[in-house]
C-alpha cells in the first residue's frame, strides 16, 4: 500500500498519480549554470579585441581552485578574418602570460572573485589535447557559439585556450564557465 | 496523512497545488554533463584534406564502437575551409552502420574530464580511411566554405551498438581550385540506465 502526499500548507490538496503511473509535479527547473550563478560561482571571461597574429591564443583560462572543478559552459567566438580555430587544453603545467582578463561574476549580487587566471594574447602555453578544431567566417554578424553545457571539466592548474590560426586584425572570444565541488 | 518535510531542520513542508501537482525544484543536468562528472564523456576530433585534383567523397572521421556498451553521440561540429576560395560549396554527410575501416590515421579520443583516466573502447580514424561494408546516410547538408562551423545537436539521439559505426564525410565541389580541409568533432559516451 502506498502513501498519499498531502499539501504541507494546509490547503488540503493531495498529489496525483495519473493513469500512466506518473506522479504529477510542478517543477521549477534550472540549469547547473543558473544554480552556480545563484551561488556566485559562474563567471564570464572576455578579451578586449586586438590586432592579433597567426596562431595566437586569443584567450586562455586556467583553474586555480584546489577545491572546485571549473566547468566550461560555452564559447562565443568572432574575428575579422576567416580562420581555423582550435580549442585546446594544455597538458604541461605553465604560468599563463599575456594581458590579464578579470572574470566577471555573473551574479552581480555576489562579491566572489573567480579562482582562475585568464589571459588574452596568452604566450606561454603549448597546445595539448585539441578539444575542438573548426572555423569561423570573416566578421560574421553573429558570433560562433559552442555550447558544451559544462561538460569540459578542468581540475586545479588545468586550462583551456582558444587559438586563431590565420592572422587578422580583430578578435573577440568569451568563455562562460562555473565552479562546482570536486565530486 | 503524509507530508514531505525538509530534512535540514527548517520545518518547511512541500506544497501540493490545486491541480494536485507536487511543487518541486530541480536542477537539470544533461546526460553528457553527468557522465563527464563520472569521467566517461569523450570528444572525437579529426580531419580530411581534399587535394585540388580530387573531388570524391572522403571520410573525415569514423568511430567504431569496440566496447560492450552502447554509445551515444552528442553534438557534432563540422567545418570546411580553404585559404583561396570561399565561394565553393561542399557536401557533408553523416552515416550510421556497422562498417569496418582500414588505413587513415589513428586518433585518440579525449576525455572531457581532464582529471579522469578512463579511455574509450573505440576505433577512431581520420584522413580518409578505406571503408568496407554498407552504412546508411542519416543527414546530408551543403556547406559553404569558410563559414562558421556547422553544429548538429543530436544530444545523445544517436545510439551505436557494439561494432556500430558512425562517420562524417565531405565531398568537394567539382571545380575545387585549392586543397580543402574538413574538420569535425563530436562528443560520445556510454549509454547509461536512468
């Protein structure tokens, strides 16, 4: 014999199980990214466009948290010139060098700062494993979006970079990510 | 009478609405994100080069499931590029089947959880391996060279049985004037019971 779930507010309502044996629920759903943002753990890193050279790492983000993994949600990529793009995770430990990029907390009520180092025009990395190799058009009206949904997971000291293969005069890369407890 | 009560000691009680629906709040975790946490999500990446004199269909990347578990295929990313001619059109096709492949270049799949050590039990070949057997086209799309990569969000909607194959091909336009390079990558993971 099962139990009946009663309303806890005193309205007298009881939960339904329908003819297909499904419990009726009214669910407020949110993504992991939204949940992380509510906790003040979601960030955006964007470079300021510059006149880049071939094979530049336009933007690189490194996780410096020893207690949380960094989960990469999406990339927004745009450039002045049609080019191959390479998204990669360096496998050799290194100290990023370049133009500092401060992560912006997506929750503006949070005062947390990202446990991360981000550099535009990063010059100290060596390409490791290539996660994605693709292309962007010259100055498209919309950025090219790669949605990984938090699937790419970076541990302490690990990083992800976006390289443009062909030379161009303007480049814009944004990386969205969030931190989650090491499971 | 059964009322669901918060277990953390706040005294909060769950609501059942006027339509008899239990009010809940859930965090949506994609299957791919979940399996990545377990260290079982992988990325395949490969390329094929069509020389100026070739116009036949070439396999950019093929995955054959060598394991005992079924595999699911997630987002597929495809691009075709050239340095000298951005006006040409190529044809990109996706195939499912149980073919075998020889030659080409062996590729390693990449664990998307960079701290995980699990290795996928698959065969991955790029650079136009020789295909034997029959497979079945599930998508054909024209693609203009030099544009943003094409994203096909299957989100696990493709399931490969043991020895099942999935491959991406590209065919250059007849009047290709320079070498074309086609890159593709996609995510895959062992099917899980939920």
